[in-house]
């Protein structure tokens, strides 16, 4: 639906007023992005900051169904099967086994060696160490969310602290 020209003209003529309240949608977008980044990355960040690395191997795969959409004509869900690796490694003298939450490439199979990133205080909290991919998808969302939060904070401060008109010198 196109925006009527009268609304565009009003926005352009009231640009200062519109930008004055732009911090509100910025805060909302920042909150959503930061919440999603926290939900998807808090464990990964904990492991990256405090975790230990060790060698492990893939000992099997667990089939999971990834639901993609609901069929409107039936009660079932459509999706595809994915195979998540089961990884085994040794930590503090005992064998630990965990199911990786991310799909591995098709070239990896049973017996394939992997680097494991785990929490020394709780070795059952572990992930396959994927270097760059450890930061996906949460780190870019965190970065954008922090940027939007800072921009919104600047807008809020501008809103709260009204600029005083400049005094002219005699």
C-alpha cells in the first residue's frame, strides 16, 4: 500500500519531531535482537569465555525432525529429517557423551575426530568447536542490537535534555 503524498509531506515538514521519537522503535528492535541473541548464544558465549578444548569423536547420529511448516489441510507438520551427531570425549578422567545441537557437514561421519569446547565445571555442557561458526547466529544479532541500543540511548538523552537555543554574541 503506497504512502499518500500528504503523509510524506507531513513527515518531511516535521522531520525534527519524527526523529525526536525514533528512539522508541530503536529500543524495541534492540530489545528483540538482544533477547534473541541471548536465547541462542548464552551457552556458546559461556563456553567461548570459560570453556576448555579437547579432542573428541563422533560416535553416532540421532535423527530429529526439523519442522518447517504446518499443512493447512491436515493436522500434521511438514519438515525434514536431520541427523545430529553424538560426540564422545574424555574430561576429568571420565567419558562424556553429548548430542550436538547443530548439524554437521555431510563429510563428517562416525569415528570422525572433532574438537570439543566444554565447560570444565560441567562437562555435559559441550559443543563441537567450529571456530567462526561458534559465533553464528547470535553474535551479529548481538552487535546490531548493541548498536541500536546505543543509538536509542542517544536519542533518549536528546529527548530528555532539550537543547538550549544558542545565545548570540553582541
